[in-house]
């Protein structure tokens, strides 16, 4: 199964995360299929490739709980349903 999940990078105790598309059986920091965003929990900064995320969700990718909350905050799921109705 293809998942949207976080990939950790940065220094110790100063973690940042990339939102990636990856096979669910791959390890956390394994090679992703595609990188679709960035999340910094210390500053609450997010940068998202919304068209890419919408495309992957329509193809059946499942977000993890944390990624789902980030996407809900950015109203990405509204765009998925809007583009599915067209």
C-alpha cells in the first residue's frame, strides 16, 4: 500500500519532516517515491505541493494520522472532493 507519511531529517532535537509518498513496508527514512511537502513542528511551518498531494490521494494513497491532521489544517481534503466531483 502507498502511504503519505513523514520522513525525519535535521539535527538531534531539532527535527523537521518531509511529507513523502512511500511504500508502507519501507523504513521511515527510506527512499520515497516522491516528496510532496515539508513540516517543521518547532515553528509550525508547512509547505505543501497541493496538486501533487491531491493527485496521490485520488490514486488511493493513505495518509498517516499526523499527515492527515496537517492536510486537514490546510483544507486539502476539500480540494480532493471538489476535484472528484468535476
